[in-house]
């Protein structure tokens, strides 16, 4: 089965950063910033457990009252079956 992950990705800064989305079979790179970038990543779902991973070179977001390490955010994320 093939599915598509879609979202809008943002960093906390104006400068362009790289966001890589990876699955077992493939990976795609996107250029993101605080302006927001639509990302669409299509991948194959295999029987059993499946995982997608995210990697970025964006700067850590400065959020002094939040203990999490945050580098980017995703809005309106969906996963839809395409075939």
C-alpha cells in the first residue's frame, strides 16, 4: 500500500534549513523556514511496523519555559492512502 504524508513545516527562523523525511525505502529533502513549506512525502507501507523519521539542520527554537528540544513544527499533518 502507498500512502502520502502531507503537512506544512516551519522553523523558528527566517533562514532556510533542510528537513529530511525518511522511510524504510526512500527519503526526501525539503527547504523550510519560518515562512512555512508544504511537504508531501509518498512512501510504501509494508506489513508489520512502519516508521517515518525526520531530520533537520535547523537551529533549536528558543523557548525558555519549555524543556523540550524543538527545531521545527508540523501543522495540518495528514496521512492518506493513495494506492
